[in-house]
């Protein structure tokens, strides 16, 4: 790697990314590029998915981890490596270490999804649970490295990591040479930085748009300040991009080469995950769906052809269940209503009859009789309904009101 005389931070070049691509031959898959007819119609231009959710270990992280560990000196390999991650980098480090014959220890947050913890162990790493967010876990891993001499493998703040992730950009240009816009999720920034290095060197006309979850968006204030700044208590379902501070090395690259960083809501994230599952038949985690969320939130603002990078597919089934319900609600296909009835025989059956005529499918019914807010002859009913979209939700509401019911919530 070369070094900048301006700020002494290491620089990553196209040659570095090409070298990483050679190193990853036979290790990382060249993942598929799939078209999306639905999003193409919505955006008004061709939209393609770059499916890194189908990469080995379920995400792009193997690329950077392997390049970083493969570049260690023999004495460094002998000391072993240590990493910290919510799951995807953990699995990448674990598999890369196993392939290279290096001992690995991985720190993960205590709330990390159990499938990611189990997979990391299965790939050969010793897993230690520590901290509530990735930043706390990072600190614990760095302390372990200082105590034991193990080499710390940062998830995003190292030029080798960035070069490895940049190989995704080379594949995008090979698979979709007519691309005009690449949309990529950003946590610490390693993936976006690597792609920007590769793509801008070969195709400076391609627009690169980074996407962060609104509740964990450290890049907008950092870009405004001209330096990495920390945000307090990042909160998002997208644990793969829930990072409180950009990395120093990727930040400088993102600042220079990434055209724009946008934020997306939790509702758009869950709707994007649902769209990937239903329309593309692809299992994608919330962080991996963030580019799709950006397309959904402002479809008319992208020049096509567009490549949306699905960066990972490792999602806890229990979280998936909650997200799908959230996504159905956001898209108007799941409706929760609360109303009050007169407590008499047949009242609930009459209500269900109204819903049947309105063609709303009842998923769950909760009956409350003992709340002090209720009158002596009142009962409160909470209904969870499956609906067909926003217009159908409005129709159900009208049917209830026309039948004389007062919808409380």
C-alpha cells in the first residue's frame, strides 16, 4: 500500500484491488447479478442486484478478511488473529483463518444473532461475547490483542480490508459494464470505499451512492465536519451497518470518491427486505437491503442502469419474522386496530362478519374486559389483520365506521 504525504493515512489504489482479486481466486465466489423487473419499473431504468448475500459465509466480508490475513508475516500468523463483529466480519475472519491455517478469536456483541454466533464457531473461531454494540466489542478485541500479541483484524479500517472489498466493484463493472449508479450500504465504510476506489479509477462517470440507516448514520455529520465523528447510541434493525463512527481510512476515501450518502428509515428497510424475499426470492439481511430501501424511498432520483449491492444474507429467523411483519405493516398489508364493543353475546361474531365482508383476514384477536378505562358493559378488542395494501386498509376502516364501530387505534 502507498501512503499519503498529506495526512499519513494509507491509500488504496486500483492496483491494490486488482492484487486482492488475484489473491481471492478460488476463495471468494464471483456472485450473481440479477435483474429486478419491479424496481426497474419503479425507478424507470434497469435495476440489478449484486448478490453478495450468496457469497461464502453469506456476505462480502470474506473478501477483505482473507486479503488482510493472507498478507500477514509468518510470525504474525503464528500469534493468531482477533476480530470483533456483529456477525458477518466474524464469519469472514473465521473462515479466512481456517483456510490459511491461522488461529482466530472473535468477539461478538452479547445480542448478536444466534445463527451468526453458531456459524462463526462452526468456521473454526473461538467466540467471546462482550458489549452491547460493535464499538464496545471492538474495544474488547483490541485489548485482547494488546494482551496476547494476536493481530487485530479490523472490520473496515485497514487498507487490505478495503482492497478486498473493492473486488466487488471490479465484478460489478465486468458484469454490468453499462452501469451508471451503484448503491451500497455503509457502516464503517470499508465496502463503499473499496468499491469507490475500483470503480472511480476505471469509470469516473459512475455515480456511487452510500446508504445508512437513519438511526445509525455517522457519515452525514462526519462529512459535514470533514472528519470522523461519533454518534451516541446508534439504533437500527440493520446490525451490519450499526456503527457509531466511520473508520479513518475509509472515511477519507468516501469523502473524496463517494458522490452522496443517504439515510433510510426502518420502515423502508423492512419493506426492502420483504421485497427481496417476495419479488426476487432472495434472503437478505436488513443491512444488505439498505440499497433497496434507498430505491424505494426516492425511486425517481437514480440514473440507470442501477446496481444495488445486497451485501449480506445472514439474518436471525426470529428477527426475520418481526421484520416481515413490520414490512407488511409498512406496505399496508398488515393492519392493527383497536375498538370497543358492547359486551353482549354475538358482538364479536358480528364484528368478524363485518371484517369478512371487507375481505380482511384476521390473524389475531385480543379481548380485554377488565381495564379500568372501560365502562361496565364495554369490552376492548384488538385485531391484527392481513390486508391487501393501503387502499384496502382504508376500505376496512370505512367498513368498520359505517357499521357503527369507533376505531380507537
